[in-house]
């Protein structure tokens, strides 16, 4: 099968994954996913070049974030190669940057860049926020991030610490977003859905992707928050001059 025919066939199959009637038919969906898998796992010649060419075609075909999310949700990822392809597509969609379609796996993920990108107007919570788009974008990001590509066990403690610190910054940005969304009742369904997606992603970052849990006992996660906690404790507890008796303020 020529590259042109593979690309054309893959494009048609991916468009079928955007059809609601198709994806709710599990038997038909499985057939489509199986054909896509065989196309991706049997690329001949210059694999990287041909794979990039096929992915660019898919990337250029889908512009709506909701449809991008649906495509990725049903895109096959049973093999390591398929999983990487799916993640490349997700990151390309999230950043609107097709260079991710050909990025080496080792250089594919930059958590700091993700955090910075979340400061774009698209992700600001205000009267103009498109909540369905926000929810879809974060769901796409979650697919692209996957397990975060943590440092190997044998790598330095500094590398692991840096990875967790970057994750904490990303988690904090996500937390800021969902705490800014004020929604209640059926009238705010789209807001509630976006908030649920953000909260789920935050939980995944903190409890699943981070290599180890943060120490408990801190009410706030950043340095400013830590100072707030110290000040709060001082306002409730004080020592006598000898430093041996602790009593509540006002007692």
C-alpha cells in the first residue's frame, strides 16, 4: 500500500471516529480501530517520515476541540507506537503546533511549557470563557501528558525532584482554574462539567503522576501559603516568656 493510499484511508477512518452513530456501535468501532492499528503498525520505508505525513493529514482535518477530544478518545493505543502517536496528536492539538507530530519521544514533553501555555487567554476564567472548549482542551492535555514521562529510577534525585516540582506548578495552575469556576445547579451545567474535568486532572497530577506524595500537614502548597500558615498559627498560639507553656490568644 502506497503512502498516499495509507494516508487517504487513515483520514477516512479517523473521520468515522467523529461520527457519534459509529462510536456507539462497539462492533463497528472495534473494526475501525483494528484497521487503524494495522495501518500504523505496518508502515514501510522511512517510518518517521511516513508517520509524520499521515499525522499531519489528521491534524489538519480536525479543528474543533470537542471533535479532537472524541478522535483521541477512540484512537487506538494498544501498542507502544500507537500510544506515542496518540500523545503526539494530543499535544499538537493542545498547543496548536504540528511540530509535535514529529518530535522525538524523549523530547516530546515539557511540563513547564504546558504550565506557561495555560496562561493563554483561552484558559482564563472570565465572562468570555468557552467552558466546553476548556474542558475538551484539558482532556486532550491529559491524553498528551499520559504518565508525565517521569525520570528513570536510576536517575539523580535532583532530576526526580525537578520533575515533581514542575508537576506541582502545573497542578497549582489547574487548581487555580477550577477554584475560579463558580457554578451551581443545572443552569451552569457546562461550567460544572469543565470544573469536574479540571478537578479530575488535578487529582491525577497529584496522586498518580507525581513520583511520591507531598508531605501532609500543609494547608497551602506554595511558599506564600506556607507563610500564611505560620502567621495563622501565631495568631492562635503563643508561648509564655519561658517558652514552656502554650496558650490560645485571648485566654
